[in-house]
C-alpha cells in the first residue's frame, strides 16, 4: 500500500472528509471497470459504484492495511453492494442461466480450446456474457485482472478451494456453450 | 477464416477476458463527476462522524442519550403511578399494597358466596323447597284460602250416590273441583280430609273391590271413567317415592351446579392471586 494512500486514510479518519474525494479520483475508474465486468446495465454500474464508495467511507475505520490493499478491500465492498443491488433489481437471471446449463452435458473436457482462434476468443467473450454475474466476475478477476485465488477469495468472501472447483466448472460450461454456438453457425 | 494459431485454453480465456473487460469499460465508462456525486451522497446520508484512526467499526461506541432522572424523582413518579393504580381503594395501613384494586373487588363475590354457602344445603332441604315450588307450579292446590270452611266447599259438590245405589264393582267419586280436598293442608292425611266430609261413604259401605277416588263428578256409567292426570290433586301414594326421587335428583343437580359455580369463582380468584389450587376430589 502506498504511503500517500495510508496518510490519506489517516487524514480522513481524523475528520478531513473532503480528502475522501481524492480516493474516489484514484480508484473510480478501476472500480467502474470492475463492476462493469459482471453488471450489464450502465445505470446499475454507476449506482453500484457510488454506493460502494459511500459504504467504504462509512466503514473506513474497519479497513486493515495488513490484510489487503485498499483496492482489494474496495472491490470486496463493491461486490457485496452489487449483489444486494442486483438481487433487488432481479438482474441476476440465475434461473435463466441454470436452465441453459441443464441443457448442456458434462462430456466435454474443453479440448477444443487447444485450437483457439480469434473467432473462438470472440465466442468465449460472448459465452462469458451468458454466464451468471458471479461467474463472470470470477473469470474477470482471475484472467483479466490476474489476481490470485486468495485475493479473489477475499473479494468474493469465499475460499480458494471452492473457487478453484468453480473455475473448473465454468470452463466446462464455456466449452459447451461454444460448441452450441458453433453448431448454430453451421 | 480459421487460423492455425495454437493458443492454449488458459491463454484463450485470458485474452477473451481482457478483451471483454476493455469492451465493458468502453460501454460503461466512469462518470466524470463521480467524485462530486459520491461526496454529495456522503454529506447527505452519512450523519455519524468517522471514528478516529485505528478503531474498528465494532469498537465504535454508540451513546444512548437518556434523560437523567434523580432517584427522588424516580421514587415520586413510581409512587404517583402506584397511587393512580390503587385509586379505587383507600390507602390505609391495613391495605395490602401488593393487592391490586381488581383483586380486592374480585374477592368480594367469593366472600358473599361463602356467607351464603356457610351452611351446606342438604338434599332434604333442597327437596322440600323444590316440592313446595313444584306444588305451586302445578297449581294442583286451589287458590282458595285454606280458611274456607270445608262444608262450603262440599256444598258445591253435586249429589253423590251411596255405594248401595251403585252396586258392587262400581267406583264412586267425590266430585267438585279437584282441589277442594287438597288444600286443606299439605301434611293433613287424606283420611282426615275425607273424614271431615259430610257425605262420604266409608270403604266398609262400598265393599271390597271398590275403589274410592277424589275427583270431578262425572256421570255414573257402567264402566270406570279414568281421570285426567291434571285433575288429580295430590301425588298418589305409589308415585310418592318416584316423585321424591325425582326431586332429590333435581336437588342434587342444583347442588352440583352451585358447587361448580363456587369452584369457578375460586379458580378465578386463585388465578388472579397466582395461587395453584389442588385438584378437585371426585366424590363418586
């Protein structure tokens, strides 16, 4: 954690509320990208980001610099806030995705990825959009942000072993979706 | 067009996710006035000040502001409330402060009931009372005064033939109103009543097998004319036992009902007092 950031947090805790604006400027973009990776609607993304910052301000006294970086801690709050927000708005569409998953079999082992092409990458993108938001977030944190499983476990309030199993299942599901899409194209 | 680029699964996914993230960031950029929006929310919604550095959220102490009341004021308020509660009864040294007015008033019916029930009602007393009530109810006894001379009553009777005129096997009745002989007195035996009549054949005159009845006069016919039930004034001797049994049963029922009411009142007052009553003993 940067020393400037640590001093900034100390100033905010001392009562300088306006110093929190600087933190918003520093982390606003990344937080928005993070939320956009698993929240589809722009209005929802903006609302979740603002609520996450307000929650971070309210609980700034709980932040432990030894446990995680401020960004990781902020993303954890944002994930929790997004869950609450999307649950209220019923935008998870979990049932829809679960129904799609039931139609697929578990026979594929993902070997098709060995011949990945640009088209396959695009298909992967498209297939990822069809997954539940939590699965999208896991893929984004692991592959796009290249975070460790321990970091992701802290953000998602889970444990590394469960996340590893979940990653495996998500990869299988993606392979099936791609096969399904490729058959549609043919 | 398919290429022969052999990208591993992990690489493909990584590439896909990065492209996706760029696409999503482009689709949902951070607002330019995000800082202002956040600070406005903070100043408008967050009312409690942040704790000083180093303290956790759970260490935050919330002060509950309560009005400071002195001990004397608390005692005075409690006394006034208690007095208001006890207002129906006068506050005397004898009054038990623990009792509520409702309890005091509830005890009264029990005491009244106890005074009444100090002497247990016997079956005989109840039966006699009921017997009187039954007799008055059935109106078997005439409303005429008991002081009316019997001769005057009998004078209202029609001529009664003697047994000799009637012959054997014919029943003879003494007519007039059915109640003329009955209201001589409750305890007066029937023979005495009959003996006081002037025109009354004796059983000896009538002979064996002839029954004598008291009732309305009716034309003398060859057969026996049965009497209407409502016209018989006293309870027949053979039915007396049944009647007494009936009256006794009714009296017993009344006694049971009274006891049930007493038990109910006792249980109610015990419930108010918070006492536990022993289970009732079933006598039969």
